[in-house]
């Protein structure tokens, strides 16, 4: 909300020539309710005169007296994309899709559209549908600031919304559970309803295909439908209701404001740097010898297994990444004390394990938000309002959740779709006011797929969708790039400490030596400790200055033979424990049976080769049990 300023001394009323121009520009129609203008129509200031809006045709519009009086004295300064989108939405009659980057103000845009339709007496009921329960409260609070009262506690068994609410916020799951109830709530002709579908791409997820049919049944006869998404997307299975598609099955938005556009505007989002963390992962498939490969050298046949090994909390890679991210967060907090970090995990077990690692490393309390916890929404809300350092989550904070103080993210999930990657990055790009000049950091595994997403994060929606289409066709033809292509589940053996290979910033890669040199120069120049070194390195490149000779990252530490054998012995012990539970035979008995197949008297005397052979025998015993 804009601050009120002293009453201007300039004239307040539009003169005759200006009124004529406003009338002709409006084509003789009220620019809010589209009714013909009658004598006595009002020349209105778009930005109110009371807050400094100039009396000029560029700040004027022709309104009927009713609409001008309903507008009142409140005023919210909208961003250009919101103004353009609002004008387009109010001038349309059909379904409408707005795609805008996280932090751009999709919620504000939708609520302003609802407020305008209420003021024009076009609707008398609002239904907002969201993907998660936490977002219900977030929407209700935002709506309340606009004078719109939404029931965020409504459940299907209530059947009706209390009369003192302007509408309701519910989840897609609730609609899918009782589409006929929602049809009754949304399609009453006596109460024209605007249905807002937030993050509507969820209705096209393969695991949520029933949602699309439920939405069509529930809201097919609603007065207006406004769909929102923070991510460009396709629908490769069943189309999502109420959206338009082109011939390539790409969703066509009515308004598009992506991260690249927002970054150019320099008003909405922060720049993001992506430290790429490499390291060796070790695993095996049943009846096969152990495998080892760097993350940066993986291909579609080894990527999923290597990533699973790297993200295993019982080995070295992910703890070292968490420690590196925490060190970076501490540097940022020296200049921005409430800056927070987010770890996005694959599953709930990993989330709790990562939180415990961070507790041991930092000595701090670490919040965990998982869907099975009924208090998860309160955990997120408390974290957002506080100044604690770390929050670990699975998917509850992947999109929609508004925590602008997050400045560091660890991407510790095996999900590798570009849509999900962009949703996660969106959690740290929202600016906290005009003075926020921070560059956010997203730590990622150094795998080709994620590196490509990071390098292209500033591209436009059209480019993203075109690449997505190409990728889908290629993977369909070649059968590659998905975990389902793996013949067996990999067994994790171990992983090395992570090594910072390089950082991607604005599509360019900066190696560790260059970044170390840049950070040192930044410290000598008195820059804040949390200044992203890739920004300094870019300036050095522009001046033709490179990193000093001899400045290099620490060399990678290779495992000794003893360490490798210990990892395999630990895996053998886990398999023996599993077989013991299946057969009820003591561990010692099973180890003795294994030893009889080899010349060594015990597992401690075995070579790396015979240890691998023991694993093959155990696989066969387990399979035949």
C-alpha cells in the first residue's frame, strides 16, 4: 500500500480538453463496468490525487459515478504486468490463465480482479482452490487485506459457507472428494461466482489425473474462472480443464511474466547463483560388482543411482554440502541477520536425517515441515515470521509458500523435472523491498540435467516449453532419463565429500579458483561478507582480470583401499541382518556359511574382490528365501 503524501498544490480537476480525450479513449464506455457513459460521468485519477497522482490524461480514466464512488480512497500500486493483465481479464469474458514467476504478485493480481468484479456487481461469491492446506490460510490473510473475507476452515461436511464470508478457500483434494458439492457452491445463478485455481498445473500431474475431471464437473458452469501458475507447463496426458493449448500440447497463457522478464525489471526478484557440488558416488545393483562415478560424469544409465548414493544421509556427500551451505548462509547473515536457508529433501525420512545433520553441525534448532505432521503449516508460518536459520521440507515449500527471507537453498531431492526445479528456485527469488540487493544461492548436485536448468533459469516461458517438448519426445523415443528405466533398485555403498566444481550465475560458469580470488578482492574492497563472489568475478572478467596463478581449491581426497573395503563390509552386514530376519538364523551362522565359500577365515581378511563376491551370494540367498 502506497504511503499517503501531503496534499499536492497542483489542480485536481481535469479540464475540458482532457475530459474529451478521456471520453474518446474510453469509446464512451465506463472503463470499470463497461456501461455507456451518461452526462455527469467522472474523470477519475488512476493513481489517486490524494497520494500524489497527477491530473494528466495518462493518469486518467472515464468512469460512471457509481464505479468511481465504489473505488473509494484506497489504492494499491500495481506492477505493470498486473495492470496489463487486470485490464485484459476484466475486458474478457471467458477462461483466463496468468503465468507469473514466484514473487511477481499472482495472488495480488487475482484478488484485485476479484475486488473489481465485486465492485462492478459482476460477482457475489469467490472460490479459491489451492494445492496444499497451508496455502488456504495464506490466501485468506491476503484477501482480508483487500477487504475480502474468505473461509479457510471450510470442510466438505459443512455443506454451506457462512453468510458473512465473501467466499471460501479449499484444496484440489476437497474438490476431487465431492465435485457435486462444489458444483452446488459454485454454480448458483443467484450468486455469480469467480473461481480462482491457484497453481493449476497440479491438475495435470500424473498422480492427480482425477483432479481434472473433478474440476470440470464442479466448476464447468461457474460464471468466471481465473487460473494461476508460477511455472510454464505442458499437459502430456489428459488436458487440464479451462485452459487453452497449442498444436504441440503447450498451455497458452493469457498473461505471461516469467523470471527473465522480472529480473530485467529489477523490482520483483533477486538474481540467483548456483554452486554446483561434485563428488564421487558408489553403489551396486544386485548380483553386480560395486560401481563408482563422479556426479559430473554420470549418464542416463547411472544418474539415478549416483544421485541416490550422494543424497544418502549416512555417507559423506550431503553432510559436506549442508556444511558448505551453512557457511555461506552465515556470511549472508552478517549483513542480513534474518536470512534463512531451506533444504528440499526427497522424502520424510531424509528430511529428518538432514535436519539432524544440521543440528549437529550448527548447534541450532532446525525446523522440519512434512505433510504427515498436522502442525506443518504452523511450522512454516513460524519459520517465515522468525529469524532461525534452517527449514527442511519435502514438497510443502516447493511452491506458493511465501517466505521472502529464504536466501540459501540446498536442492537435495531426486526429482529432476524442470518444473519442480523452477518451483524450488522460486522460494528464494522474492525481493524484500527496494533495498534488497542480495543474490540468492541454490546448491545443486553437479549433474548435467540440473546444470542445464540452472544455466537457463532466466529464459522465457516459450523457450522453456519448447525444450520441455523436445525432451519429452526424445525421452519417449529413446526411453532414457527416468528412474523407471533402472532395472533394479541401487544399493548405496558410499559417497565422497563434496567438491565445489563451479558456480553458475546468469548462464555463465565460474570455477572455484576464480571465485576464491574474487571473494578475497571483495573483502579487501570492504564489500559485505555475503556478497556473491560470482558477481565480482564477472566484473573482473569484464576488466580482463583473471584469477591469480596458484589459487586453487583443495584437492579431492580419494578413498583408501581400507575405506572402500569398510563400505562394502558395512553393506554385507546390512544384507546379513536382512537375511537373518527373513530366515531367523543368527548373524554369526550366516557369516560362517559365507566364509566356507572362500579361502579367507573371516570377512576382515577378505579382498575387495571376494567381498564383492560375498554380496552376489547374499543377493542369491535373499532372492531364493
